[in-house]
C-alpha cells in the first residue's frame, strides 16, 4: 500500500480527472472518493472512462476522508473550508476550490461573497520561491484554471520589468467543463455549438487571484465560453514598461520547467495540443502597431488548470518527483 489518497467531489469533471490521474500514479492509492447527490453510486456509472476502477462514491464528510494521508478537495467554491476544518492536522490537503487562494478578505467578499476562510500555500510551483513553500506545506490551495494560464504568461514579464503592471488586458476562451458538471441551459449542446459567448465580463472571480500571483495592479479580463469540452486559450496584452524581448523573459523564467513550454518562433499555442496533459504552451511577440506585449497561453483547464496541477503539488508535498504520474504530452487528434 502506497500513500493513501481520498478525493472529495469526485463526481465532477475535475474530480473525475483526478481519479484518472491517480489511478495511474505509482505512489498514490485511492482509498475513498466522495460525492453529494451521487453518493452510493459506483464510480464507473458517473465516469465511464474509469472502467476497471472498483470504487463506490461515499458521502462527503470528514469521517470518510480522515483515514487518508492526502485529501484532494474538488468541491464548489465556498465548500472546502467546512470539510477541511474537520480533518486531522496530520492529513495533507490540496484544495482545488478558491476558498484558501486569496490573502485578503476584501477581494473574497467582493468576488465570492461570505466570510474569508483564510490563506494556504499557493499551488503554482513555477512561481519564484513557491516550489519550496509547497514542499513544506500541509495545506495547498490549487490555482484557478484561468489564473494558471494567465499567471504563467504574465508573471515573468512583470517580474522582469518589461510589462507595466497597471495596464494588463486579457481575453481568454475556455471549454465548457470549466463551468462544472451541473445542468445549465447555457451549457446545453444546442446552446454552445457554433457559438462564442462572453460571460462575467469585467467581474470574473479569478481577477484578484491573478493580480495577487503576478503583481499586476490593474487587470481587465473578458472570459469567453468556447464550443469545446476542455482547454483554455488566453491572450494577454500589456503596455511595455521598457524595451526588451518578452520571449527571452519567458525563456529565462521557464528554462528548467518540465510543464511550461515556450514554443519556437512563429508557432502559436492552441488548446488541442495540451489536451490531456499537464503542460502550458506559451508564445510572445510585440504588436507592430501599438507596441504592446502580447503573450498567448494554452493549457488543459482540467489538467494544468486543475487536476494535473493538484497532483503536481501533491508530489512536491510528499517529496516525490514533481512529474510523477503526469504527462507533458497532449493527446491528438
């Protein structure tokens, strides 16, 4: 028996992707998976892609999770704190929700509502100094999916002084799985296919997280729902604060990173290339008309944007090779 792992919220898309990754992980053994309305259901009835995984979903409570060495919380925003509060301090936790990402209570109240639960170690290992903090942590707050794609594109440019932190504009398209598995009219196939639609324009909840992680002081974000099941393509633009090569800044930041790839000149990221992987693809240029910096970022919102990132953090927390159980390669076609 290896490291005992439990997944709360296993009936959702991120929970299902976690189970898929954990089933192939050489050191993590899934001993419990919980759900709400699907409690009592065999996992393959909810996730038919997991045929061969003999697991019945239990109720989401501390009693069903406390025997694990590691718990992944793949719950809706605002629900993780109540579960985490009843887990023993000896149990390591990676929270895929937003409950513990923000340092300040005011942005939480503004974008999510209710009381701020507190702050855990932020789970983006590629940020300077963050890897060592994750290794030493018992509690890690996984990044949001949009936040991962935009932060990886933007943080090195602000850190190097190339990008003006007061003038950042983002347009990012996400697949429908980013909205969760709940039945919603706007997510019906007939509503989504052949259509692009903006949502939460000027008020997306990942904005304060991105500002916190990148050092941006002003960020305008327009999210777009795209007719695909998974993936994020983010176009990040910023005023240049000084002359310099944004590609070189990205190359310097991610030279030794397994999961962040600066593409060759002239090759641009696209979502299909990252599907099923824990990788983020980046490309950068300078707009010939405006002189603004442009970075395009692509990743799988269920991979590097959620479950893959969570496993990456868990590997670090247990002193395992960071890439264990994760693929840098996408699935095509």
